[in-house]
């Protein structure tokens, strides 16, 4: 990303989204005045407490819902332009929270084929894409299994393969690890990081686990439908008090550093990992 | 307890019958059912029995497994037999209090019982040898030839395959809800049939709510994956008729021909009418 000119993958321009109710009082303002963009190849983390509007935001990026005000532009196409609806959904794939509720077919490889089948890709090419996608998420061995025989992490990797087979340029992950056990969470996170690193896939990772995005290129913090912070992980996480105030947990080591500083110790405030902490303490 | 449900069971043995195109098997089974209702004497039943024996042997499915399918319907068969036995007017051959057993009744009862058993065995051989997914693909193809249904062929088969996909998921969920309600003191084992049915409400309500939630999320996920109905949709695995399918079509016509011939046999087997 250093040499080439930065190309905008997604642009969100002054977006407001209101969930309509029966009358004025009942309608809920989920997002307002949201402005940001995401470059090609970037790994962006979006964090926020429950009800901060992060799931609404993810659905806006994939043209499942449309902004009440403002524009969402995906790869140069406005999501309001219904002609390009399918191009947008193909360009910006989406992985959801519940692994069970996004697998359609009774056999793993058929599920991966679902996306390309919808796009009308020729049969032989679908076969190739499915094999490639399953290899990327390391699930080839399970190609003929039934989804309900897989673990949560494996199901989620199949869901990722299903999106990869559509050959998107960007994948939006909407809390993909929220329903998984720690080992499943690790599997899925490794897959996501690999996609960004090796395949140069643009990744938008929406989560409330801070530890999952300490390696992100950029972090956007949402609270009550507004962007409250934006920047590198180090610059975000050192605001321990502000993050705690909006109901978010900071990574353990960052919090420890914060407490140590409060207690009068001279230590950096942008420590994220245990290794960094060890380095800082053993200076 | 819920693991015993046998709907749409598939018994893979890798036999030739398993490898046949699902469309072939569907057409074969349809022809078989139609023929079953055309048979009018025991010769025909004998011939049908032979067809079943041969097909079962080729399919390599254990006979006991197939017979288990009849067990569930024993009550219906018995009811049909009893009703036909006593309700048919004709030559009385035996009396049981106010009820008379007639020769015609005996004949019809036997035929009905055989017909039902052959129907169950024949169709269960199809479901046992065809994976649910192949079956829905085959049905989608077949529905294209039925007027009115044609327009919804894709939607219907998509619904069927999603239902199949979610049967195990919802079973697990039911199990989990049952355990949770039991832990709260719910009682599913005792009481009469009405109170037992009432006791199921705390299972059914959470199950329905969760099923609706799942359906909603699945629909969103399908749309996000560019699903827009059957138009312009391609398939990874296309159905192709192979030589073995052609051979079975020849056999199917031979079966139809053979069974039609049996209806013309005038010589009675056992029954003197």
C-alpha cells in the first residue's frame, strides 16, 4: 500500500440512518453525520458498544439497507443506484455473526457455490472458484461434510469461503467471532488476517473484542450513531478513560500501562501486546 | 429421542442405483406408483414383488432397514385391512358377531395391504438411495413440466433444500430448549395426553421465535450473497443423463409393459374370482 496511489474502496459521506417507527417518537436514529473512507487493501476495525450503530453501518456498506441521508459509495458505485445493487453486493462481501444462519446448502461445497451460482458464473468456473476458496480457508478436507457437523469456527470459515468464491474486493465482517469459543475465534481471526496480508483483501472488521483489531491499519470508534474516535490502534487505545466511558474494554496490557502511569511509573501509553509490555518493563 | 426421526433418510452404499440421476429415479418411482394402482390381480403383485426384490438387491440396502419403514405405518395398513374386510358386501364366508367377512372383502383387503406395503417400500428405496440434495434438484427439474407449478419450480426446491439444511439445526435447538425447560422444572413425561400436549408449549414458543429469527437472518445473508431467485442462476453440479440412466429407462418401459401384460392374464392365482 506504500508505493501505489491510495484508491478509495468505500466512501461514506455524511450518512444518516433512521429506523422508521409508527410515528416521529418511535423512529430510531441509528447513525448520524457519519463520514469516513476506506482505502483498497486496508484493514479497518470498527468498534462500538451494543446499539452504537455498528451493525447498521455494516448493512449500509453492503447495500442491504440504504442511507436516509447522505451517500455510501462502494468502488465508485452509489448504493442508492439500484442498477448497481448486485455489483455492489458482489464487490463488498459480508460475513455475519451467526454461522448457522448464513449457510444455505446441506453440503459445504454446495454452500460455497451458492454465491457464484447466483452471479450466473459458468459451472466449470464455479468448481474452480469453490476449490480455490476452500483451499484459502483450509477447509478442503470438509468439502463434502454437512454444515451441522462442523464446529463454529469451521462454519464461519465456510461462510468466508462462500464470500471469497464471489471474488469480492472487500469483505465486511459483522462480529464474526461473537458466537465462537476462543479456539474458533482464533481460527477465524487468523483467516481474516491472512486474507488481508496475502490476498491484499480490503477488510472491515466490526467487533467489540479490542484484542482482534490491535493489528488493524486503522480503527473507527462508534458511539450512539456517531464516530467518536478514528486513528491507529495505538492512538485509540491509549484513551483508556474515554473508551471505558462509552462501555468499551481496552486491551489488557494497555490498561495495565495506563494504571502503571497513574501510579506514577514512567511507561509508554501505547502498549498493546504482552511482548511490548515485557520490553517496556525490562528496559 | 429426537435423533430417531427418519424423515428423508439416505443410506449411502455407492451402488449403481445410488449413482443414477435423481430424475431417472423420480420418473421410475412415479411410473411404479401409477402401475401399482393399475394392477388388478395377484400376478401383477407377484411381478411387482420381483421388481422390488431385484431393485433392493442391486441397491445393497439391508432388507431389515427397508422393512423398518413399514413399521411406522402398520396402524394405517391394519385399519385399511379391517375396514375392507368387514365393510365389503358379497358372498359371506365367515361371521364374527354382527360383522360378516366376504370373499370380495378378503380380496380387496389383501390387495390394499399389498398395495400400501409396495408403495412404502418402493418410495423408501428411492429416498434411501438418493441424497436429499439430489432429490430436490431432480424435483426442480421434474416440476418444470407441470403447468402452474412450473413458475415456482426454483422457489419450491430452494425451500425444500433450506428445510433439509435446517432440520438438524432445529432438532439441536429443540433438544437444548427441552433441557433448559427441564432444568426449570418442566415435566414432559407424565400426565394424560392433553396435559402433555400443553406441556409442549414452553418448547414450541421459543422454537418458533428462534426459527423466525433464523429465517430473517438467513434471508439477509442470502441477499448479501446476491440471491435473486432462479433467473440467470447457474449450477455447479449439473444433472447429466448417463448410459446407466438410459439403461434404466429401457428397464422402466419393460416393467411398465410387463405389468400391463399381467392385467390381461385371466387365469386366477389362488382367488377363484
